[in-house]
C-alpha cells in the first residue's frame, strides 16, 4: 500500500525543525517599529562613596530614621530610549495611563534630575512630577534613537532590592520593557554561557530536524521507485498471463 510522503513521522519531525529555524531567525532579526525601552545604566551604592564628602542629610528627610547597618541608598541612572525604527508621537501614548516609573521596596529621595539626553532643550522638562514611589514623565515625542537619562536616589533595606516597574502604554508596542545593564561579571558570564548553550542546543535540534526532513524525502523517493518497479513487475505478470491464456486457447 502506498505511503504518502506527508504521512511519514520523520517528515513532520524535520518540518518542525525547519519551522523552529524560521521562528528563531525572526525573533533574532525582527525589531519592533516602535520600541520605547527603559534601561538601568548604572547603580551606585551611596554609602560606599560617602567618605568623599557627600552629606547624607541632603538626601534624607528629618522624619526618616537611617541606620547604616540595615539601610542603604542607591543611586539609579536610567536611560529611556526609542530603540525602534519608527518615531513615537504624542497620540501613541495611552491617555488613560501615566507614563513613568513605579518603585517597590524603596523610597525615592530628593527630586530626580535629567543628566543627559539626545536633545537637552526638548527633554529638559520631561519630569512632570514625582513622589516617594513613582516618577511621572511628560509624554514626549521620541524620534528613533532619541533618549534621556534620569538620575535619582533610592532609600531601601539592605535585605530587599528595590523593584522598578514601568508604567504607560505605547500604541503598537506590547509592553514598555525595562532592562538591567548593571549585572556583575559573574552574572554576565553565566548569562553568556547559557546563551552559548542555548545556541548549541538549537543548532543540534536544527541539524536533527533537517536530517529528518532529508531522510523522509529520500525514503519517499525510494518508496515511489519500489512502487513503480512493483507496477512494472505486476504489469509484466499480467501480460505473461494473458499471453499464456492465448496460447492455451
């Protein structure tokens, strides 16, 4: 009985591998047209540099009890940048949501400040308001590759790492991501090793997938040849049987 090419399990195994390659390539090379991203560029422990003459009273309110054994002050520098290829306009923002950063497990000290941008004049007033646990930005136009960097101080317990959460919504962008670019060398090495392992495993499965696809294709050709040969043999037998019957008449 004829076995079609598409019914072979090795064909589907290879086909799945091919689909995996296609989606991997798309995920690697595809960049969203609008992509506003928050990235933690730098974290500094204020207490580690306090001997340089920094007055902690400038940052700590009189009502806040500060104990160096249990508390810490971290300086955050965060870059907000449109890394996509399409400009972000004012009407791209969700008008019902604030655009900014929310803080958990910590308290923002003093007023945040803009320390750098692609256009200092345009982004000079980008900070709309701030409180103990959030910073609200004015919804600005972001051309492709335009950015600003905000700096602020966070008071928190040493045992609890502050969590930053982006707020707001951009039309055509699923979420506003926040990347931490301040990992230690050990963490960076671990992530690099994991990526290499992932690429290696992906390569192995891709090769297996292609091998399965080639195997299924060659097997299908072989089956088709066997079927063709069997048809010739059967045809010859029928012809010989017909000739034998003619001789016996």
